[in-house]
């Protein structure tokens, strides 16, 4: 969602600073890409699960984890390691091409 120029000017005139989440959090370009890729992997996990009509509980059994962990993975929780997310995607049938597509679309 983008802000109109008029709204931006109004907010800046009242002393507000306008920026991105990366600016606010002080993320480097690499860190911002990492976050984008991780969130895109979370979205892909949910899509794969839903496309297979699996509950989070059944998906958790397939990846040898818990339902609450699957929920955290799908929500992009920062406590979930990229390793677990990656292995879970593979366990639910993601191909190398699926993973590469996510990385390409998130980093460019």
C-alpha cells in the first residue's frame, strides 16, 4: 500500500517521519532481503499445506514437529529457524524450483 503525495506532505508538515520498515528497524539491505525471504517461505509453507488440504496438525506430523510450531512457521515467527522452515517446505513437497523462485522474487 503506497501513500499519496498529499498525505505524505501533510504528515511530514506535522513532524512525522516517513520511511520503510527497514529504515525504522535499521536493517541492512542483506537483513531486509533475509526477512523478505523468510516471510515468503512462511507463505509458501501455508500454501503447500492448504493446497494439500492438510491441517496444521497433520502437517506437523509429516515434518515431525508440533501444530503450534507449524502455526509459528506460517506466521513468520522470529523464533523459527530458517533451517526448520526450509526442511519443512521440503517435507511438504516443495521443489528446488519452488524454493529458488521464492528467493529470486524476494531478493530482486
